[in-house]
C-alpha cells in the first residue's frame, strides 16, 4: 500500500515497521513530529523526555534490554546529548539504536545553523541521509540492521525540507524482532578508563568496516548522464540537482554520509570532466574529496550559509532557469508574534516598563525580544537564562532578571537554579509557566501532569522544586495582572538574595483554555493615544486614528484595558 507521508512521519513508520519498541525524545523543530507520530503506534512505548540527553540515555537503556529503540532531536538537541553519544559509540548496543537528528539550514526556528555530520565523524558513528520520505522510511529500517550488525548507534540525518515535505512511500507490515538477551559485560558497558581504552581500537576497527560498507552499499549510487559535469550530493540538495539537470549531468548520490566512500568517489571522478559538490551548510563532502586529491567546485560557488533551492543551484552553476513572476509592490514584513491573549505579553510589558536587563531563553516567550516590547537582552540556549543571570549578577550587573519557560526549566534550567540556590546570588528568576511546550506545538512536559498520549502521570511541582534547589522566596503571579506583576517583580528585584517568580497562566491555544468574549472599542472614548499598541497584540490595530479590535482574534484577556486611561474598551454584546 502506498501513502503520502511527511518525512518525519515516514521515519516513525520506519521505526514501527522495523519492530521498534521504545522511543524517548524531547520536542524540537523540525524533528518533533517523528516522536509524536511514533506515539500513535501501540506497540511502541513512547515518551517525552525532559531533555535530549535523557532521551538518548533512555533509548540506550532500551536497546541494552534487548529491544530496538529510538530517540529524535533537532540539531541543537544533539549538542545536549553529545556527552552520551560519544561514549555509547564506545559501548555499542545490544538491540538496534537509531538516532534521528534534524538540521535546520536557514534557521527558521533555531538560534544557529550547524552541520550534524561533524558529530557523526567526531563520535565515529555511521550516518545516513535520506532525500525524500520513501528513503526516510527505508533508511530508518536499514539503520536498525546496521546498528546491530556493526554494534553501534546509527544517526539518520534529516533537515527541515525533508522532515516537513511529503512524498509517496510504500508501506509494509511490522516485523517483530526477538528480544535480545542482556548479558552482563562490564568490559563493554562500564566505561571507566580501564575498560574504555580497549574499546577505542574496537571503534576504529568498526569504522574501517563501515568504510568498506560505504563503498558497496546501494545507499551510495552513481546515476550516469552527461560526462561534462559530475555532481556529488546528498539529502535535499540531491532533489534540487535532479530538478535542475535531469539527465544532463551525472550524479553521485550519497545516502551513507559517514564514513564516506573513497574508491567510489575516485571512480566517479574519472567518468566526468568537471567535478562539483552540492551540499548545504559545511563543505563536509568537499573536504573529503580534496583529501583524496580531487579538484572540485563547491563552496567557492555555493554559500556555507542558509538553504539551497533549485533556482539557486541553477544560478550558481550557470544553468538557464525560469525565475518566475516578480512582485512589483514591496511586501510588508510579517514577523512571528505572540498570539492574542498570550500570557507572556503582560509579563514582558512589565519588564519593559521597569527597564530590566532580561536574560531570555528558548520558547514562545523569546518573542519578547521583538518590537514593540523589546524586552529581552540575551538568548543563547536551553537553560542559559538562569546561569547567565547568575554570572551577570555575580560580576556586578544590576537591575537584571531572567525569563525561562516551564518546559525549558525542566529541560535544562534546574541545574542553573541549583547553582543560584547553592551560591546565593541576588538573582530573580521568572518561570513563565503556560502549562505546555508551546513553541514546538503544545507537547506535554514534566510540569503538566500528562504524558505524550495525554494520560495522567507524575507531575513536577515547580514551587517545591524551586525550594528544593535552595530558593526560599517563591512567589506566584498572574502575568495578565499588570499592577500586581509589577509590584512583585519590582519587590523581588530590590530584595537581597535569590528568588523565583512563577508567572502562571495557561496558553490560550490549549483546549482547556476558554476564551472570554471579545472586547470592542467605544469610539467616543478612544483618543487614539496608541497606549494599547505598546503590548503588540495582533488583535489590536489603528483605524482612522482610533483603536480597532479584530473580534476573530481577541480572546478577552483584558490586558489592554489596564493600559487604557479612558476606559475605551468594553466587552462585546
């Protein structure tokens, strides 16, 4: 049976068809839908982990118990899990372990661009790179076989365009796998120096065997066309190359991108007059070719920054192409904004009013950095807000707070708070608790009390956790109450010692959040002062020098009514 699937859904299907039994991940765009789709298969125990490191360790534990396991993450999530990855490369596996990593050229929802192929090389584990949904499914199934045959975790590398595009896949039945017996073997699994030293030569020998595999596998294939140009490529760049050149150029498609083949590349180079490498982000394949002594065109033509497209490939390689229609009128920017009724809006308005130095973190609330709120000074990585605030204050920084979400706090913020509680700096930490992992599509997290399937489970008590970290002053505010929020934040910022403020109000997009009636503007009272525009609510605009409310967007949060001195807002009838 054939079906149209997202690349992410195809990976999930591959896990199921391969007889996968356990999946543990932390949501991260563009990888989130993989684990969400896996959760729909009853045969697979699936969970949201507090962070990627935990997810990888849970998956490794699952494979150790003899069942095929999976973990998925975005590229920056692999940074968090890298400590585990480098060592389980040494231990190897029992049953198969597959790690899906989704890179994001173009940084649509990320704080950096990075190329995860470097991790495969550094950790000395194999990496596969599918170029469409069909390959996502088949490569995932093959990854389990390679994992067990070569005793190694295997990475499947995706990117935004592969994860979030659809193509036709051929579905198969699930093949149940026998549970592999766990055999006690400290020399293999206890990575103290005495045991780790003998494991390193085993890893190097494995790499040599994987190099041999890369020479003969059908994952790496030559598609001969014309001999004037030969293009080496992989992943989504392969699709762009085929769209531009068709059969007019020869292509070496690499689906097994680490370790890369040598003889196959040299053989391909002999067949063509000019060799070109087309790859997004870093010159990973290109540098490999140059080490082999080949002259190649690559990053001297293509950028090391951002996403490619068929038009870009055609332009850079001098191929005529249809540029399409141009739009004469200048199109206004449409940057992402907090939703109407977002609980973060009131919080950041208060922080802006107080002219606080705000250490920010990763989540919907990162939009507090955007106009008109302009109320965030830093954003680095998950959990950095708390640790950064502590260092800033210890170095003499003044009038500073940090803002971190409930999911991000559980992910990586707790350790920073432990540091503050232990070393007692004059730090005020604000946890923006909107009862969900909103940025990636409203997943559950340890603070919500529900698991990935919506079932009631253990719930982390934020107040008790903060006190357990050594924080004596823990206060709760409703961020939609601007007066009270300002009073509490100002008080905590001016009181010596460490404190936590939990700004608690559920996300308005949750099914459990019931909007109030939309507001309307009383024209006779509105003076057009634009004070209501300072919160940047998408439901409010100016029309004919008067405030206007879009009733389809307004959820009646009434934050705007607290800014209007003329009582120009009222509930709709």
